[in-house]
C-alpha cells in the first residue's frame, strides 16, 4: 500500500494507493457517500487507471510528528483511545470492518484545535485490529510522559487489556470509563502470620537506589534496568519475601506474582500476565511455579514448565517475562 502527501492550491491530502480496485465495494460506497465521525474525510481519484484515496489532512498533524514534539500526557492518551473506540463504533453503522483501520502513528492525525484524533480507514484493507492496536500501544508507551503517573498507569492498563486474547472494543471503552487516575495502591507490609498479604507494586514512585533494611531470610532482588520505565536505569529493589507472603501451612508460604492488584507482588505491565507465577517457600527451600503465563518464567535463562514447582537456589536469576530478579537467601 503506497502512501504520500499531496498539496494542491486549497488543501493537503494523505494519498493512499490501494493494491486493488475497490471502487465498487460496499465499504468504499459507504465512505464515498458519508462523513463519519473520527475518520479522515476521504475522496477518490484515478491515476493511470488506478484508484487513489485522498484523505484531507489540512490543519491536522501526523500523530507521530506531534508526539515527537510533545510527550503524551494522560488527557491526550485517553482521548486517543476514546477516538479509536468511537471510530470503530461509528464505522459499524456503515458496515466498515474494524480491520480496515490503519492503526499506525503515521496514519493517525491529530487536530490541535479540537484535541481529537482522526483515523484513516482504507476500504477492504485487511489488517488485524487486535494485533495492530497492540503494536500501536507499544509505540505509544515509548512516547508516553513517564512523569505523568496517570498517563503511565492508563497506558499500561490498556496494554495489559489488549495483550489478552479475545478482547473486544467495548472492553476498551469500559476500561476508559472505569479508569480512575487518582486511585492509589496500598503498599503497606504485613507479617507472615497473616492469611492475606497486601500487594507490593513495582512502579516508579516505589523505586530507590538504596537497599531496604532486611531482617528476613528470603530476598527478591529486582534489577531496575529490566523494568520498562525510562526514568530508572540502574540499581536494585529489594523485596523481603517473608514480609508479603501468605502462610499456607506450617513452614510453608506462598507469594503470587502478576499484574493483578490481588497478587502479593504486582508488576503493572502488559507483558506480565494477570497471575503470572507463584513463589513457594517450603521447609527452607524456595520454588518457582509459572502459572501458565503468556510470556513465561525463566530460571537462569531457561524457561520453566507451567504449573510445575521448580526448585530455585541461592543467587539464581528469575525472569518474569524479562523482569530479572535475583533470589537471595540469608
């Protein structure tokens, strides 16, 4: 699919030349005869007997260029996903397939006056909405303003949602509606004799360059450089496992790891499964169990089988889908 920018005496266009003649398709007829909210207005012309689609971009800026100048904050990120959802919903009324939207930063345009996004819909384009919006979200994470905690929390929540198979557009809409940017996470510790321990969330405002005072025996020493926050490149985070574990029975404890807030250790990133793994302490030995996560759990670079307790030794490197931790037994 060829694209370029064309400017005449009156307006500017994003021009796309499809690989096939789509002039008589139902979706093409719908787009020719209607202006659809959240979509770039489109007209068509023939060049050397081949159809070309002209999308009006006068007064708009390519999203990739725009966010290259300004880091994405919470309001803009939220509005972008609202407009994507609205475009899909509006398109359904005109028999436009969700796979017809080109979810790429170079094909999405931003109206600085209305602070709204406009999408490019190519009739009969065979994209993959679920894969494309995941890739778009990965690109957005790069440009997100990581000092804006609400934006950071929002985009990682979106990415977590769309990383799971089977999501639908209404799931994104519900997430946006229910998202509370001012909600905080309780990070207080409890003792091992409690049956339910609060979560320890790994997020920017919990990171520090020093080491916590550790008086317990089992430490999870997390390498900060493996956590995808650009503000924090070096250093370690020490989590005293015994402070946050759940007692199962005498001399036996369990620690859950995942992005769900109910886990004992919470990594709020989309590549971490909701319930990613379990750490077991039993009779002085420590075991790692992957709970059928999407991106896997590794010990010293070797992927461990799902739903099997695997013995772990002192100084072993545990990797939860790329987040590296060293087990320290004192």
